[in-house]
């Protein structure tokens, strides 16, 4: 999660890991001194609880690695979902005895939308952590987010929303011209699912965009953490 090459330093669970992780994030130089492990000679039972303390330890590490907790899984879900929709938009796909059709395409759409929301959450977490000193200030990330601007994001969302609406209205028009007769779901869903996915993207982008830039608003007593100097 943090690119730390040292060996076992988890003897104190999250308390020991916190020192090493924050030293790594702060760019400090660390040196490992080998020690000899001796068996515990105490007769009492261990005070650590395997699942409770293990989860608290893992939770601490994940909360300090928003890219691995949110952004990377979200991007993986989006990539898989988009590729699946693109592939299935051309027709059914058979792999061995399994045939993938519009039902799978619907699942891919859900995965895409879910992944997009997880990515936005990762942006919130990384930005908030940097502005409030939880994680080291990342000037490149801060500059990247500010360069996007809310207006640019809203413009992209409008374009995506219009594309999705055009596809949706096309399906609706076909239904109208047929006299509202039952439609061929295999044909209509291949256009309807991507169209609704784009509309969902647009709505997500608008509201998440406003939320993202709310984090830049300054409040009295909560000024952004200054960049750390080497």
C-alpha cells in the first residue's frame, strides 16, 4: 500500500504501523536494525484480540491509502464495465457453454456507475486528507483538481447527458412509431443501457462535482494544511 520495503514492523499493531507509514509518507529516511525474536516467557494469555485488533490495524492502513481503497478499485470496475458494454453492444458473446447478452450488459452498466462513484469518493478522500493534514499535502494532485474547474466538469456532464438523452429518446421514438407495441428487448436494450449509463454519469458528475469543490471552501479555523518542505 505504501511502497515500504522493510520487514515485520507490525508488533504493535496499528500503533507501530502508524509510525512507519507516516514516516514513509513524510519522506523521512528509515533504517532497519535486525533483532532477534525471543519467545514470550509470560504465562498470561495474549491481550490482543485477533479479529478486533487485526481489523482495526487493517482499517488504519486503508484509511491512509485512499488510492488503493477507492480510486484503483473504482477505476478497475469502470474499465471492466465499459469494456463489457462496448463488447456486448455489437451482439451476443459466447464463451464456451455460456452466452452473454443484454442481461450481462445491464450488470456491466451497474458496475460502471458504481465504479464511477467509488472514484469520486477516492477524490474526496484524497483531497480532504491533504487539505486537513491527515496525509502529506500533494501539490500535483491539488493543482490537477483545481485545473479541472467546476465549469469544465459541468460542461462534460452536459455533453454526456445529452448523448444519453438522445439514445433514450431514440428508443422512445421507436416505441411510439410502433404504436407502443412490445419491443425487441435485445435490440432496444443495447442502446437503452448505454444511454442510461451516460445519463447516470452526467448526474453523478454534476452533484459530485459540486461536492468536490465544496471541499476547497475555506472555513474559519480550518485553513488548508500548508505544503511540507523537505
